[in-house]
């Protein structure tokens, strides 16, 4: 079991560029989440998918879109990257919504 | 009301000492309180969790103490080791709602 995997591990973008962060889980979990982590601010929820076929906004959704491609995969898209989106992004999954969450290794994104 | 406050921001402890991290919440509807441990360059991992029907939960050297009336809970790490050096996050949630995370505590255990 790989658990939760994320690609890429590192990315540097220029302002205005777009990219998609990929996440996959092999634990047959129903719920998946995208967080961003900034120094001194803990983990802030961007979007989540409580079950396959549904997605909802979290605390900080502006500038992002998500797609729950299937039960395993949940992607996060930045349409026009901004320096304020420089952060470490974590994907997580849980068997059911708001139960124990398992995190991926993260993607460190820098927007210049 | 959805905030979880965490202190201290950073903590330095000698090897063998006790590390204590505190969290406080406002929303009395929260019913699940996990602690996550994160090593540099890694994702957070669940360390220990408690529900409000008990006042204490112990797993090895890690103990959660829960004070429902004060709306506070804390993590105690006994016999702290250099390998415990990490960032610790408390969180709170309730049925049907997402987790709310504290800002984190960076623990350094000196050899």
C-alpha cells in the first residue's frame, strides 16, 4: 500500500502560469481533501470531496479548482498562479468525511 | 468559534524531559480531538486522538489530557527523545464538519 501519493514533489511557476497537482490514494477511502500549509498558520482546507462525485469549498478556495476524477484521484488546479499561492500543498484522505485523515508527502510550490 | 488555539509556538526540551503542548477551543460541539506529528519534508501523521467521553488517553510515551469544562486539551510527551523533534498540530472536528487545525508547535529535543 502506497497510501496517499502526490505529484509533483516540487514545482516553480511564474505568475500567471497554470498547473495541476495530482493526488491518488489506494486505501479505498471515500473522502479526499486538499490543504495548504503556510508558516505559523497550520493547515488550511482549500477544497474537499466528501464522496466520489461531490466537491465543496473549504476555508481558502479562491484561485483554485478541483476535480474528483474517480474514487482514487483528486486533483487541484491553479488556473493563474499568484505569488500568494506559494505554499506547501497536502492531499489527504479518510474513510468517511471528517474521520481520521491520512496525508500525502506534500508538494512544495513556489510562484515567482 | 471554529478556531483552535495552540501554544507554545515553539518548545525546546532536554532529552528525558516532559514536553507539554496545549490547545483550546470554543465550539462545544467538537467531539473528536486528534494530534498530528509532522517531520520536516513529510506530511502530518496521526499520533493520538481522544473523544470527550474520557479525560485522558495514553499510548506509550504520549498522553492526551482533556478538560471538557475548560475546553482545553493537551499533549504530554514523557521521556522526550531527539527523535520526537517535529511539529505537532492539534485539531478538532465534529460529526459532518471538517477538521480545524491549530497553528502548530515546533518541538526540539536536545540530546
